[in-house]
C-alpha cells in the first residue's frame, strides 16, 4: 500500500478552463465525491478584452477575475469543497492556447503530487479555445506521467459545447468515441447544482444554455489536436474568440 496523505492525495482531479465549467461539466462528481476532488482552473476567467469586464460593470480585468474567483468559491462551498481543494493558474481567459507549455507543466505536477485515479477535463470540439487547450494539456500531461513510469489516471471528459451546422449545441459529444456514461442527477442534486450555478452571477446568460441534468462523460479518446475537430467553422471561430483553428493548431504543434 502506498502511503496516504489526505492533504495532498485526491481520487479525482478536475481540470477546467473557467470558473463554472467544473459545475456545468462535472457536477455529478462534485456532488457525490466532494471530499475526493481537487479542482484546477487553468485560467482566472478574466479576458484582456475590456468589453467583457465592462459589460459586467468591473473596472479592470483583475477586478472581473477576482469576482469570478469569489463566485467559484461560493459555488464550491455549496458542494462542500473548501479552498484547499481549489487552484487557479494566473492565465487570462482566452490565453490558454498561448500558455499550453505552462498548463502542461502545471497539470503534470498535479498528477505527480496528487496521484489521482481519475482526471476529468473538456473534450476537444472547437467550442472554446481555452477548453481545447486544456484538453490538449491534460492529454499530454498524462503522456508525460506515463513516460516517467508513474501510474496513469483514467482520463475522462465531460460534455461541453460546440457548433453544429453553425449553431451552438450543448449536452452531448461532437463525435463518436468511447461509450458515453449518463449520470442523471436526482432532484435534490439538481437543486444543489442550481444553487451552485446561481453563485455565478456574472455568467448567467451562458449558464442558461445548459440543461441541469443529466451529466454525461466518457473515457477521453486520444486526440490529434492539429486536425480540425469538425468541418465548417468552429464555434469559437463563429463567435470570434480570438483564434482561427490554424492558429490553435500551430500552437499545439509547437508543443507536440
Ligand atoms: Zn469554459
């Protein structure tokens, strides 16, 4: 038996891009295994573009990011997680693709320290450039761990969003891979998830586009991140989130 250290070892590592992604994608795990979860956010949720934080009435990027962090902490208290279970990298919203080497090193470090049995993250679907960069970094961090001879966690992904015929689509995966596990939430769980999501006052317009239940996840496939996830424009290209796929692919290729 390996020595157990309850302060650092966790069964489940949840790696997401933004405050609220953990609840939208992984509420089943946060509800049912709150003591066993460690959550790593790879951005602080504050974009450089002023219109985002000005719309929210914040005076600066930093003020907006601080507000999102406070929302996250309140939401995680609903599930019973404390602040020692939460970490956030100092990366701006929409900058994750440009910070992939940092993401990869930080995620690999958490895998070495926490030795999780399971790691959850986003699928690679062209929904948001930060989500795709996170999926890339998790896949590659797992490969580094494996190359070091350390035990490999089960790499899982939850549903997010992507473009389907040019329209926003959430709640299922873009393309077929491994078997999908449906995790319907009981009414009391849905109430708690709603309460957690209500903490994200700055994100309500986006949150309204997701169903409360079921949660869906599957074993993550091994992605080829330099290939466009689907034909036609990606959701982040349609919404002009700062990247064309070719730019993302070049950043991924530089690390591969
Ligand atoms: Zn997100």
